[in-house]
């Protein structure tokens, strides 16, 4: 595989969502997150398993790699830590002391730490290792957004918690260059503002932000004025400053302080306690503020660059409700969001930045993007799956696709829930039809069954529709591809059912249980849906399955949610998939061409309560 090709390995690690990505002669070859191998969600450790997978996928060793690129610059990040402490001293001493051991042990000497880890992984001596480079955190994000995008020229906006110093950056991407235009620095951060409310409403920071987004439609924007009046000053151009007297993240061990809690009438919600209208109203309010700031920033970026297209990355770019509004109401004709917009995608961006910027290689944009549908992870062959199933005594049926897809369409149309494992694993936080749990969107029971009996997660959370790309505008108010489930749009009005006055008075989950459209399982309480378009070019088997479901039911949509239970990383291997299938009330499991029915399987036995295996997210 190596020949004379240039091989670049990108890495992200030591904060959250560590990952590895392999770029060969400028082409994205493989990428994976470490959590899928270690089964620890958001695993921040050195991504040794992800690296091994990427190298094996290419049939090479580390000795064949020309450059290893890390996704940020730890010394600059350490400078920010020191300056922040000195600015706020003596406040922040506790958090400074808490942070120091890990910095002094590994992060400050990251070059040495990485070389030791790469040496141990490969058996190479440190002096024999490939060249080790470091890229700026936001430049890695910007590169992950622009270089794989379908645009030759584009504005690029990156919004996250914080990198080294930057929390928001704007770039001009053209051909193979990324030119920085301006940035907003720590502690003023849209990502950390959203995370502060994630913390206050009792969800886990860096994991629960999408829950807050999903909770927002249940609430009213009662606190918007309070937020603008006290927490954040926003200029007409969208730039902002936070009033740090309400926040604790720069100096303390929590996100917010007593002054913040007093402003919102009490302490932060205890995790896992009952959610009330207050949390729902707060969720709606910070969501509205976030959307308004993003729209203002985008309008400014559009004026400054004159570009028709916008690329986005950074954790805030995973806010698909804001993305959808930006697509509908914003100034840009086209928007493309990196599917691994968080830190995992930084590994890919670092590698692409090395190829185009450090090595100066030209770039021609792929009109349909160069992410290969984000199917960049491991694939498991027929023989491997059969051997595994035989080894555990599983009862299976093997079908060719011509038999399997109609059979599955029958199963799904009878409201059964199917574990769907096929092709290469997805890179990024979403299941996109490689490692998915599927259901019938037309059934009023699917949503609660999947949440409570299979995912074991909060009942308020909605599910996403996977829709044949050419049919999406018949069912949803969107005319653009959304292959990475990163755009929210309303369900088409003619598909919706109007709620009665009595139903409108219902609270929370009771409101969600009212069928509001022809596809109630994927219609949120505000009639919105987080859309994934399915394309025959990038996922032909998933497309084929939905096509057969449409032939049977008239509906070109399936419920698609990640193949895992709450707190568990998405399944990677046939073993992970079968275990998850047997632990839950899923009805069927598909491993490539092998179909298993739950009632035919041998009794599942394991010691202890498996629910304690995963820390709740």
C-alpha cells in the first residue's frame, strides 16, 4: 500500500474524544475514535487502538508513516492556563493545583509522552519514529471543515469551548490555503456558555449538550432577556463578551457559581433528578440565544468574505437546530458541517492541514465532499461474523440482500426494532446507517419503546429520521442533502396533525406521546426533525433497505438511532453488537447478511447487572 505515497497520521488525545485519522496522498483513508475500542465513552487516552486500526486498514506499519500530526499545541494551552490563573489570582488556586499534576506529568511534555507511546506501540526506537508535528487546535478544526468540503472557496467558522486560546475563529478557505481572519479568545466562549447551562440543568458537560438541545422544544424562551441583560454582551456583528462574575470555569472546579444560581432562582439541578418546566424553559432560552448569536456571526462573516458557502466545525457546530436555522434564515447559499465536528475530527483536520498547508499540495474539491459518507472505520467480513456466531451458539439465518431487505422491511413494518450492523463504522458522534438501531417511524409506540426498553435513556429525547435523499423534500421542509444528521428542519405541514387545545396543554413527555404527524416517532414536539438523507452512492445497502420499506409502507423514512445503550460508546464489533442485542429488548439483529431473531437465541447469561458497566452520560 505504501509505495511512494505520502502517509500522514493525525491524532487527537488527552482532553476528550481521542482519535486517529490516516490520510494517504491527500485522500482520507481511515479514521476512528478510541472509545469504540476501549468501550469508555469520550475516552481521552492515547488512541493506540485507533492508530492500530488505521494502520491495519492500510496494510502498513508506523514505519511507513511520513508525518504524525497532533491536533493542538499543549505549550500554548499551558500558557493560557498560567495566564488565566495569574489574572484571577488568588481565586482559582484550587483548580490550578488540581490541574497541575496531569500537566506536569504528561501534557507539558507531550512531545516526549507521544514519542514514548508511539514507540511502545510500534516497537520502533524514538529516534526512528516519523516526524512529529503540532497544529493549532482551531486550525485543525478549520482544516477538518474546509478541506473535505465540496467547496473550492468558502468561509469557515469554528465555534467550540476552547482550544489553546481561541474559542471562536473565522477563516477564508481557498484552494489549498486557510487564512485566519479573526478570533474571540478564552474565557469568552459560546461553547462554554452552552456548557454552563448544560451543567446547571444537571447534564454532563462535554456529553449532555445535545440533551439540552433536545429538551429545548418543551420550554418557553422565558430567560432570554435575563441572559442578555446579565451574562453576555452581544454586538450587532455577533461578537460577544461574557460577564465572568457569573461563571466559575476559569478559576473553579464547576461551570457556574452562586451568583449564576441566584440569577436563575436556585441551585443547579441534581443529575438524574426529575426534569421540570424550569429546566425546559432554560434549555429553550439558551438555545434561542445561541441561535441568534450564530446567525449574527454568520451574517458578519458573509459580509466580510463575500463567500456563498460556509464550512463549520467545533463542538458548537453539532448544534443541528442552530445549523438548520442558519440554513433557512442565514445569508449563505450552502453550508457544510464536518460530521466529526468535535475534537475527534481534529485528528483528521491536523492530517489534512499537514498535506495541504505544511507540504503545499494542491486541492480540488469533490462536489459531493470527500468524507466517504463518514464511513471511515472498521468493517467485519462474512467469515469473521460466521465464526463468532458459531462460537457462541447463536441461531442465525443467512440471506442474500435480495431476500434480506424484503424480510427486514416486513419486520420493521410490524413495529419490530432492528439492530443494524453493516459496512464500515462511522467516524464522529452519529450512527449513520453503519451501526444503527432502526424502527418504524409511523408507529406511535416506537419512540417510547426505543427510549425506555432498548436505549434505557431519558424519555424526552427524540429520534432522527433517515430518509431517501430524493424524497426528503416531500416529507421535510428542506431541499438540501443532510447526510450527516446535522440539520434540523420542520416536518412538511401536510404530513402533520394539528394538536387539539387539550393536547396543547399537556406537559413534557405527555406532549411527545401525542402523534403529531404521519411519522410520529421522529417528529419532535415542535414538529421538527433531525434529518439524515440516505444516498445510494455512499450507503447502498441502507438505501436499499429503506427503498424496500417504502415499497411496503409508502414511507421512505426509517427511525435511525445509535447502536448502543445509554453511557455506552456505539458498538464497533460483532461481539459488541450481539451483546447489546441480547441485553436489550431489541427484536432482531442484522450482522451484514446474518439475521437473528431474539426468540431463537440461547438464553443470555452474565454475572452482575450490566447496567453498571457504563457510566451514565
